[in-house]
């Protein structure tokens, strides 16, 4: 159990059978009446955001989340197969469990799998990944870094907007949180 006085951004609590993360909180002590805590909560499964008010000192169950490092080994049918890097056990996740970041998942990539009990809450990919461009319009002479952008498809099938000078076969760095081009990979 955790007191509403101990709420901080990132704290996970259980309400109505779901896990919620505290996004914002404000401890209010009016001149008349008792103190309360106004919060903004985000549902860990659906992403819905709600505002909720708790009495000061009210206790709620705290969600105990376990994070494990797993490596994506291969895809079989609709399932993505992962290996736990500590126990070397194999586990399977669906695209729905992984979420929209599945478009950047490639074999050999290590991810953090966050679980609440036996339920997968989220799969955290690295903040940036390096992928090869397999399809894009050819660049023409005079294209510069300050010009426009064009769509490019990378090896995992994701589409990213890249500068006009980027060509097929180049390896680029992509921010997985914002789906943006970060730069060429020089290796």
C-alpha cells in the first residue's frame, strides 16, 4: 500500500483492477477543509489518461512491476520469440503486447519487458536504433541537408521521413520514441 502523500511521477498504483502510472500530482491544502491530492493518471495497458482526486493520506495498492531484459531471437507466425537474458528461457509475445514499436524490432535486439504478475504491461525498446534503408527515392544532385524530406522504408518495414540526400543501402539512426531520423550511422 502507498499513501497518496507519497505519489510522485512514475509511481504505479492499482485502481479498479488496472495498473495506473502517476503522470502529475498536486498536493492541495485549502484554507478551509481537509487537504487532498489531485493527480493525473495514465493507464499502463490502454494509455488512457484520467484525472482523479484522493484524500490526503488515503492509501491505495502499489503495483509491483518486474522488468526483465530479453533478446528478440526470431519471429514465428504471429508470435515474436524472446530469450530471457538471465534464465535463458524462451517466451513469446504478440504484436499487440509489444505495441506500435514492433515496427523497429529486429532479431538480436535487447528490450526491457515490464510485467505485472503474469501480464505484460509494456515492451521498452532502446531509445534509438540503427537500421538499413531498403527503399527510397534516389537523391539528385543539389539535394542538401537543409532541404526537404522524403519517405524511406527500413529493413524492419517501418517508414521514416529522411533528408533528400539519403540513399538506398545507407544505415541510419532512428529515434523510436518520436519516429524521427537522427542521422547517418558511421561505422
